[in-house]
């Protein structure tokens, strides 16, 4: 017997990320964006002293990571042939006159690959790192034996991808 709980960071959180699938032959090859949503599923064979699998309040570092990583970001795949161009709009740059600089027009984050499948994997790795950090502590947001089961990244009501790595 085991218990499962879900922590969701919904579209209303405003994780507005822009990216493209540069290999696609469809319109997905163009820059486009979504208010991404994430769902984390945790499991345990036992409950803690509060009768919880996990203290959801202890997941604040995970929410912070999501905000820093996806909130108003232009997410670029490291192998995107337009990477230099896209990164170029992420910092101060000059038009014709080197004495007149313009502010960045995008907050650019380069990642190994883009898309919900990859974003779910990135979020899995971050959540798993937090679990690994917390395991074995005498005091913390979870008791030993909590497992991460699945992470889902959702573009909108119709499209989502999940990642279920090994822990």
C-alpha cells in the first residue's frame, strides 16, 4: 500500500515562457509562448507525524526554481541554429551608434532542449535534487521514503507531457 499526493503550479501562476521547436516543420518552429503549468506527483509507503506524504509548504524552493526558470523567459535550445541571434536580444546591444545602448528585450535562458517533454524532465531533476537534499535530515519537509513519481508540464488544457525518471 502506498499514498500519492500531487502538487500543482497552474497556468494562473504566470510561468510565461517563449520557445520554439527549431527542428519542427510545422508552425512550432516559430517562437511562441505559453503560461506553463507543472504537476508533481509524490508517493510514500508511510505518512509523517502530520499524516502527510509531504509538507507542501516545504516545496517553496521548487516553486522559486520554476519562477526563475520559466517566468517571462525566452527559452532557447543550446543546439538551435539561431541561438546566437536569440541570445543577442537578451543583453544590452547597440544599434548603429555604439554610444546608445538599448536594454535587453528578452530574458534568455539556454537549455539542452526545449518543449514540454524537456521542461518536465528539467523540473523532475530539480525536484529530485531537492528530495535527495532533504532525505536523511532529522527535521525537514518530508520523512524518509518519499519518492517522486511523475512530473507533468502542460502548455494548455489540450497539450501536456510527463516525465517519469528513476529515483
